[in-house]
């Protein structure tokens, strides 16, 4: 099968690039399974296992698709009058009442359900076979865009600070965040690392007692969850969006109450780092993701719709969900 995968970003992602890392791992796995993969990506992209066609927002994407492509996998808007079989992954949340393409694939069951769909594929990553770092786990961590109120870094900090002498490493945010206020960023027990690459990020997480992730929106999937689990960290978050689906009791604790999460943090060592790692590797790997996408590719090639009706957003992605201090 010849598969064209589109992205508006440059590949490979240099730092976090969540969506870009997922489609990179997908393409690599598809290639290893014997399929021919072509990327349609931003200028200066480079890939050793797939051909790359460069394009910008000013190009007519339809004119760049090779004639012998079997299926196109969009990761952004689908152009009108597309003449090829295609699917489109919806990675984020859309404004309420948005109508999506019938070939849309969501990234979790909860994500799909909120659009009246049952079509989804869990994200997966290309995990390495290295062993867990056996050094002492001393601090906690937060991973995400700290400037987003819905990610609730303020709640992560206040929850962790309830524990005597506990420290929190914030990965993915800026120390000088005017929207949050300096009182949340100058605590000596909180360290902001900013945007970091995988090597740096994993070095911090393998020394962490757990991920503190009290998001206040319906998380579509949450790569931070599976990356933290892979590093042996249990997840302490809110029961919103895909979190109950991704984080069973065996690998974490969910509550929208700060005091309950703090109590769970005190017992972080009761969750097995090895079990967290094994769960992430078994359930959210690139091979499993690739096989699921191949099923939908085949349906599209056979002329089938992936959704009986057009998916429609039923909730407001900007709504701030309850958080009890």
C-alpha cells in the first residue's frame, strides 16, 4: 500500500511536537510493515524511511499528491474535491457545533463519543527497549503547555506544594507567565524547564515520583500520560476527557479535588514503576496504532464511510471544568 501522510509542520519535530511525533512513529511503523510511505510536509523536512514532498500553505495540496497513492492520511483540513481515498485524524478539540468530515478518526473513545462517533485510534509511540533508570525518584513533574489555563499548572503546583518539601518539575512551560502571576512561578520548590527535547525530558521523568496532571478540559488523548507511564511514573490527574480511559487504577489516581490528589501523591511509591512502564509499552505502541489505522485505510480504499453521519462537536473546548482546591 502506498500511503501519503500530511502535516503542516516540519519533520522531524525538534522538541515536543506531540502530533508530529505521533505521525512520525506511525509512518516509521508502516514502513517497517512493508508499506510505502510519503510525507507531505513543511519545507526543510527530512526522513530516512519515507519520501518527502515539500509544500506550504500557498500550494494547492491536491496537485502535489502522487497519482499512484492508495490512500491519503490528512492531519489537518481536507481540501475540497479530493479525488483519492482518504482518512483524517482529528487530534484536538473543535469549537462547539463544528461539523467534521465523515472520514474522521479520533484519538480516544471519549474523544469520538463527544462527536457522536465510535471511530478512534489511540496514539502510540516507538518505545525504546532500554531499562528503567534505577536511580532514586525524588520529585514530581508536570508535562504540558503551562500557559494554557485548561492545563492547570497552577493546580499542579498547589497540589504538590501541599506535601512537605515536595518539588515539582514543570516541563513545557515558561517561568515568566504573566497570565498565571508570579506567585505561582517563583516558588523555590518549583522548577520550570521550558520546552525540552526527548532526551532531557525523559531524564527528568525517570527520576520523578509521578505526573501531576489536573487538567480542566476534556483531554482528547494526552501524550504526557503515556510518556510519563513509560518512564515508570504513575499519573495523578482529573477524571476528564480520555484520562479515565488511559489511566486505570493500576497506574494512577484521578480526582478533581486537590486534597485527594495530594493524599495520593503521598503514596506514589505504592504504584509499581515496572507496571506503569509495561502498561504503556503494551497498550500504546506504534505497531498497535499502525495496525488500527491500516483497518481504516482499507475501509476508505473500499469506498466505505468511517462514520455513519458527520461527527459534530457537542461541548465547548474552552469551558473550564471544575477544580476543587
